[in-house]
C-alpha cells in the first residue's frame, strides 16, 4: 500500500501564507508519515484505499500535516529531526538559545503543537476506541 500524503504543496502555501518550498512534496510526505505514526491508536472511518471518509477528519489530517511542515521550516529542520531545537531564536523581546533534545513523544514522533491541536480537535489523539 502506498503511503498517504495528507496535503498538497498548494495547501501548504495557503496554510503558511508563503510560497511552498522547492522540496514541499518531500516534506509533506515525511510529515504525513509523522501524522500516521501519531495516529496508531486512532479509530476513524476510511474508504477502500484507507483514506478518511469524514471531511472533518480529512481536513484535520491536512491541517496537521501542513502544521508539521510549518514547524520544521520555522525551526530549520528538514523533516529528519536532526536540526534540534532553538540555538538562538528571538521573537520580539523573547530570546531563546541553546539546544534541547527533548525525548520523543509516546508515539515516537514529535508533533508540532499546532499539528497536535488539529488532531485533538477532531478527537483523533489520544487514540480512543468508541463503541459502535
């Protein structure tokens, strides 16, 4: 089964408000893998190809994927996780420096905060089994 990619370069550009980077397709594929890893215990209806049938779920997966790439772009990561955190960041009067290598989340993947919120809003994380 081919890996699902939950967002397009056009969706990424709309999400970030900037032109998608040249390697947007590669970044979106890696981000989609991270989203899939975070959803190992999530339960939602899919079609015969494994794609979500609920438009709200599909939109949340696309938003989370774009948020993951946006996070990488903001932190200087390339989707490999090798960039680490910080190393001198200034936002207005706030300044952060040094490197942090926080342990990975329980899913084994570090989700961007906005990606996690997009998934949480539609009930995909934490994974819950609902009686039908």
